[in-house]
C-alpha cells in the first residue's frame, strides 16, 4: 500500500480518460486557461501527462495567454545529474498548487560554473529561486572507514562546496536557494554498524545533511529533504542502478511525479499557498459507525478495538496538526446536538469541542457548509482541506468547489492519516511560535464574537475588549512571521506584493524605507501580529508599498490606529504625503474601500485598474479609537511618547 500510495499519488483522483484532448481544448477558450489547467493538474498524473501540461503552459506563454489566477514563478535548476526529465514534471505539478512555473536548467555537470558566471545564460537569468539538486555521487566523498579526522575534513569540504554555490547565486541576485539533502545509497558495507562508523558513506552523508540543515537556519533559504522522502518510499526502490548507469537519473523514473509534486509544494508554500484548515467529516471518518443510528455506545473510536484505533489515529493526527497551527473544522450532515455528543460525552474521543474552530452539522449540502466555514474564518476556499470517507461527497465538492482540496481516501481507515500526510497540503518552509498559536487565536476570536452579540453597541463592545496595540519596526524576532504574512495574506492586502526573507531583511536596514509591524492583545487573549506596513520614501512622500491586515481584527478600528501611527511617524520624519496604492485581485476585494474609508483622496486613474490615494500628513486629523498604544524598537528620536 505504501508503494502505491506514493508512487501513484493515490490521494488524487484518476486522470480523465480524454486527458490529452482536454489539454488541447484549453486553447479553444483561453479566457479561463489558468483555471482549467489547474483542474486538469489536480489528478494523479503520469510523467508523460505532466509533460503535456508543461507544454500547454509553454504554449500559453508563447501566445500571451493570461494564466490568472495562477501565480507566476521562475525556477532555476542546478543539478549534478540529468534534470531535463524532471523540469517538465515540476511545471505540470506546480499547476495543481496554483503556480504557473517556468523552469530553466543549467548545463549538465556544470553546477559551480553556472552559479559563478553572471554572464552565462543561466547566471544572467532572473529567478525567484534556484533549486540546488546535487547527488552524493557528484561529490568527492573519499573517506577511510574509522578515520574520524579524514571524515570530518570530507564533510567540511562538501559543505564548503554548497556554500560556494549559494554565495555565488546570492551575488548574482538570486533571492532564495532551495537545497536538497543527499540521498544515501541502499548498499551497506557493515550492515547496522554503518551508521556508527566514522568515515562510512552513510555517516558522512548524514553529517553533510545535518550541516545543510544548520546552514539554512535564519538565511531565508529553503530545505528540500529528499533523503527523508526516499526513506519513506524505501531507498532500494528510490535508487535505480540501471537509470543511473544509462541516463544519470538520480532516482527511479517511477517516482518522478512524487518528486515533482514535492518541489511544487515547496514553491507554493514560499508563495503562501499552503492550506490552513482541516475540515473533518464525522461518521465513518473520525469514528466508525453512524452516530445518529448507532448512538454514543455504538460508534468506534476506542483503544483496544482495531477499527476504533484506526479512526482514532486520524483524530490524533488532526490534533497534532492543530498543535502546529492548522485550524480544525467539522462539516457533517447531521443534527447539531447529535453530532456534538461524542465530542462532549464519549470518553475515548481525542477531539473535543474546544479543538474545533467552526462546527457545521446540519442537513445542508457540504458545499454550502464549506462556504460557511470559510466565511466564518475569513479565509478563502483554497485554504480548506476536506477529509470525507464518502466518495460521492468528495466528487460533489470537487465539482462545485474545485478550489477546496479533497483527498481520495483508501478503504482502510487505518491509512487515512498517512494519506493526508502524504498529500502535503500543509507544507511549510518556516515555523514560528505564532504558527503554533494560530488555532488558539481563532478560538479566542469566536469568543470575541460572542461578546459582541451581548454588547448594546459597537463602542461598548470595543471598550470591553481593553485592546492594546504594540508598534515596532521590522526586526529579527518578527522577521519570519512578517515574511509569512506578506506571502500568505490575500483578502486584506492592498497590493499583494510578495517578499522573501532576504527582501524583508534588506527593508529593515534601508534608510529610505519605513517598516512597521503591529501586534494586538486584549482582554480575551493575544492576537499576535495583525498588520504589516512597508513605506518607500520618494522625495518628500511615503509610498505605501505594502499594507496588510489580519481579517481576524477587522471591525475593531485597528486600521485607524495603524494610520495614526503612520501619520505620527511621518510627521517626525518630515514626510509631506502618504500615497496609498490599491492593486485589485480576485482575493482582495475586501480591501477595496480601505483608503477611502480612512479619508485618503483618490488621484486620477491610470486606466489599468490600479487606484492611487493621497493624504496630506500635516493637515490630516489623527484618528482616535479605544485602543492603548505601546511602541518599541524605534530610534530614540522617533520613539513617540504619546499613549492613547
């Protein structure tokens, strides 16, 4: 089962019978080519079918066809083995993750030369990232078993090689490097002793991989742990001696769709496209049986019962996801009180009501309930993953809500959690303390909504929250979270510009850019970072390059306090005008009236859909809201003393 799950991407539905003709038909009506390409990609495809999709993407670029809403991304590939076979598969796989990818391969066997040469076709290209895909056979890993000092020298040399390539790419303007770990061979010299002996190939590769992982920390680069992926599917199956000998292919061609999907997941995560919400069906999904028919005593989710333990493993995995910040929701055709009983009263249930951010149990169709879940969480449908044992429900949701991820599930519930994990919907390239607290933030927000319902008026409600907002410039402590928000926020993001960790680091030290991060706490709890602003100085004005807000805090006048801070900081620096830019997208319509609501004056239109707004800094009245203000991290001359 493990082999077929990973080799066949079994969490995806089978490809349409007329896949090739559907690829060609995209160009008959190209206005929605991006949407249709993604829908075709969202199937379990062979390497040939992925190549067909890659050809369609290339043709669309040639014809000048807009692939909206797919996000463009340009990837360079530096490989010590044959990479041409993989690039088309990566392009095809990226479509299912919402990315219109362009791949450029360096010349075979010239990793360092291509990285160092700014004048080569590869070195002079402008990439969003470069994948450094080296095989252990390309490195001079010559050691002597038992010779610790020689082994350590070998590891240092290998890591210096990686660092040389990375530094050269940085010098050529590459913002992000994606570094693969090395996959060890399946053959062993000493058996179990290989992992203990200094100088064995296995211990040497292990040490290099640890060095790669450590070198990435805080650099803004991304780790692609191919070694772990190969271990999951089995080293003996991953490596194909024949493929290496004949074509210098670093792994079996049968795993190409899996490899390509993992690269695409990382790119999507870099662009903030990982899923955020796990939506769970109930009957025969998180427990065995039907609660409405079998009653509390009849459902199966207990230790000691094989079927109960199978369903319980999905509950455990869901809780682990919640602990790392993934929101949990329920979507079930059931009476609400009946559906909640196991969460409240069953002694063997791991999941409890307090773990669920949104509980939708009624007799509406699941598409309607999924829309309600997304709306209540102020997230897009493309943030949701639905786990449902019923194939008919899965089919209907895919048909009516294609942006919701719906994995195929095996017949055996013991494999539900493994299948969900294999699908990689929640891929992450970074992890912060605030990530782990995200689920709690949403739970607390639900409590705030309850408070609002009991308040007589909005002012009374806001005052009862006892809010306190903290402003500070970008810094090392908040950098990782800032990058996440910039790349994930869509709905209340005025320009939806995306920046890497290196870009954010550069903004911190640029005297012509003003940066601001805002955190909010209240009587209910800590909301964490809720707003990010980047202003760029042009003559005597600040151009608001980036202004995003967490949807969780909308309606609480926080945006007024961010504007107040911008005005006060601008006055201290002699800024004449704030110039706001709104770039409309399919996802940020919520922010369309942001500047108008705050009192900015609209400038003449440029005819391209982008609106520009101005505010005179000296003449503007400072907004007021029942929110206390703290500041930290500003230079002394700009550390304003006022506290509202």
